[in-house]
C-alpha cells in the first residue's frame, strides 16, 4: 500500500496542465462570468460559495439519513403547505426574475463588507412585504413563471429561490478581528459608522429579522454603456484641437459666458454682504438679499425669498419649537395615562424624543399609591 505523495509532487496518474490548457480554462471562465453578468473574481467567489453550499448540503443529507425519503414525499405531495429546505444550485430564470423584481423595490439596503468587498444588505421582512405587494401581482401578470403566493409557506418558498440560486445569502454581523493574534483595536481607532462587517451563515432561513446580502448585481449592460460614453467624452476633449472651427468657436463663447455668470454670482454674494453691513447700522436689524443663498436647499429655493430681515436670535425660535413639541408630547402622555388608568394624570410628566416616562410620589388623597411608569420604545427601522 503506497502512502501519500511527498510535498511538491503530483499524485500518480495525474499530470501538470500545459500552458495552452490553462489559457483555455481562463477563457472559458471569462465566457461563463460574462454570461452570468459578473466579473471574473466575482464569478470565482460565486463558484466557491456554490461548492461550499453543496458540501454543507451533502453533510446535512448524510446526517438526516433515513429522513430523506420523508422529505422527498413532502416535496412531491405538499409543496405549497410547508416550507421547503434550501438546496443550492445554479441560477434559474425564475430566480433571476425574482431578484430583478426585488432589486427594483424599496428594500432600504445598507452597505456592508463581505470578504473585503462592499455589498448591499437588506432585511428579510422588507423583501417579504414586497412579495405580498400589488407590485408583485403586476410582475406576475407580465411574467407568469413567477410563483404564486397564497400563504406563509409559499411566501418563504418563493423567497428561498434567491439562496437556492446563490443570488442572495443570509449573513450575520461579525468581528473583522476575530481569530487574529494581535491586540484588540483601541477605542480611538476610526470606524465607519453603520458599516457592518458580515459573514455568511451556514443555515439559510427566511425569518423576518434576518439579513441577506446581494451576490447578484443584475445586468451590467447600462454600466458598460455609461463607461463607453465616459470614454467617448474624454476622447472628444483630448481631440479638441482637431474639432471643426465652428465647434471650437462655440465652445470658446460658451466658456466665456460661464465665466461671466460665475463672476456675477460672486459679485452678487459680495454685494449682499456689503448691503447687510450698511442696513445693519441704518435700518436695524438689517436685511439680507437672498437669505437662503448658502442654505442646504435646491437651486430655485436658494433665491426665495428675494429679501428678508435679519434674525438676531435664531436659537430662540428653535427652543420655542422644541418646547412646543415637548408640551405636545406631555399632553399626549397625560391623555395616554388617563385612558389607561382611568385617573387624572400626575403633576409631573417628562417627555423625551425616545420615550415617555411618568413618575410621581404618593398623592395626598391616595396614600400608598404609586403611579405606573409608562415607556414607549421606538421600533427598529433597519
């Protein structure tokens, strides 16, 4: 019985591929990646993820053993009644159509880091809502191949087409320094707020509070078109000396017109400051020409209104608006307390932006009575 081959040697019966075979394999990978609408590195990661998922599925099938026949019977007889297990496989047109539909829906995706690359992550419950919306019914009329959704089981089975075709996979938040030998990073280290580092979970389920990342980026046709247009614009600018005389004259006059407009804009900005300084001493409190010129508004709203008096105490208005909102919150808290307990609201009530709390001591006419504490917790909008 022969042992394993020493390091650096090929096993018996195998030979090293020739350079022509390696080049042919690379060309085939590039062709397959282009058909799948991915780049070569993304396609290689896609194949690796498929192999990993198949190995996990084989391990799960080996562990289940004698239950496989029962699962097959449920798949043939009661497919719409119960959620089906996820068995990864190659993308199919129905899954791609489903991914195209969900990509066009407002799933409020957030950017995360997966294997050193930026990906879009979404919450399962938002995708399930989109599949139950009238927009999905319109999409089914255009593409009858999309599955019909009748109950919760069929809803989950429809969503599971994404991980089955490796178009989207379930992830969870992870520590990027996990498994490293170095010391934990200091608290002063800069971190991008809200940017998670995630890892793929082995169990692909479809519960409402779970998160999935998109591995499928959709058609790259428009991106290629935009890249080609950008190259054409750059090439046209570089070839400016070869333009016809009329075109060069037109660009020349347009550039002078733009410079004149820019100069008038800055002249107007300087004039409004001088005008304010004069009116500040002559007609207090002074007035501004185009008061919203430097505010964070649209271009049209920057020139509305044309003029306005200067506000010397803008913070007081903000404090008044905050106090009025706090008073409104206090009134709503008192109304909630009275409706809940059937008693008049206590004298002291505090309202904050995140919750409402009511507390008081024993009342003179109600010895030993302590008002309940009411808290309102905001829902998660991830």
